[in-house]
C-alpha cells in the first residue's frame, strides 16, 4: 500500500471500530451516520477526488505545449482540496502532479519552496506560485485556452 492511502484507510478503520461499538451499545442509527461521516472524510482525503496525476516531466512537457498550469499536490492537504473544489470542473484541464508518487515533482516543489514540500504549488509559465487563490488559478487557466 502506498502512503497516499494510509490516511483514508485509517479513517475507514477508525470509523468501523467506533460504529461497531455504537451498534453493540444499541445505537445502530448513530453508528451508520458516524460510519458514513468517516467514509466521506476518507474519500475527501483520498486521491480519488483529484484528477489523475501524471509525472512532473510529462506535466511540464504538456504545459509547454498547451500553456496550462501544473499543480503539485499531495493527498490529505486541505489547501489542495480547497483548490480542487473551488476550481470545479475546470480542475480537470490542469496538469496535476502528486508529489508523494513522483520524486521529480517533490524535488521541483522543494526547489521552489526553500526545501519545503509546500503544496499546492502551481507552476504557470515556468514560475512557481505557492498556495495561490483559486480565482487566480482559474484566470491563468482561461488565458491558456
């Protein structure tokens, strides 16, 4: 199992344990509600909500060809999740790089952030922008179209 699935798996397992305890105590309704909450949190913190990630080198190549921004992200990052949700359907047009799956992507982010893996880092026209406003990213995406 890769580390991107550790948090979602722990959330589902924890929710299952708590739900089992509630069911044994005679509260099946609360158990189901709590389990659904934990499953929802697991889904939001999983890579499933994000567009399919590609490697940093491929993302850079595509970005040079089509002018679209590259987003470096990692699962479990609330700022990445905020960016993804606020971009809506437009997020699918960006090039997404999961830094936990791509060592070149992680190195790119560290180089742009004084050795830190601060995400989301959005690269537009070769310039990195750390945790930019989603509206700004949407504007950059519109300019590339």
